[in-house]
């Protein structure tokens, strides 16, 4: 891997995907293909999973970080449509405003990571 490629990879946005007690639970969200969600997000972002971030009522949580100053918490990412919209938005650099489907899911958590 050369320095240019390494830099490009490191500048990719991050998607922190909660996989705690509720997010990632097939019992709570039988409609979600969790493996595919990670796979889809991995095509546009560096994906890391987290334990519960104390926002279970909004599961499934995805935190997108475009850079050190710009991050977004999204809740109820519970469908292929919302995952694909999120992938498209991340892939487009997180242009603002986000698409309405995603804008409705963005929230400000009590305890930011
Ligand atoms: S399991 Fe995701 S917020 Fe609790």
C-alpha cells in the first residue's frame, strides 16, 4: 500500500454501527439483515461496531463521522431503504441537507461519544 492510497483510505468517513442489546437484535428487529447492513456501509465507510450507546429506544443506531468536526447520529436505521439512503449520502460526502428519509432519523444524543 503506498502513502497516497493509505491517505485515501484513512480519509473515508466512519460508520460506527451499534450492535448492543437492541441494535443488531434479530428478535427486536427481525426485518433487518444486519450482515448486509454492515456489508453495504463498508462499501462507502470504514465500519466499526460498538456496544450499546444508551439510545436503545432508537435502535438501530449508526453514527457517521465525516471528519473530526462533522458527525451525525442516526436512529431507526431499520430497513434496506434507510441503509441504502445512508450509503448514498455518505458516498456523496454527506451533503447538507441530508435526504428527508435520513434527516428525520438524525438526532442529538444526550451523551456524545
Ligand atoms: S443497543 Fe444500540 S443503543 Fe442500546
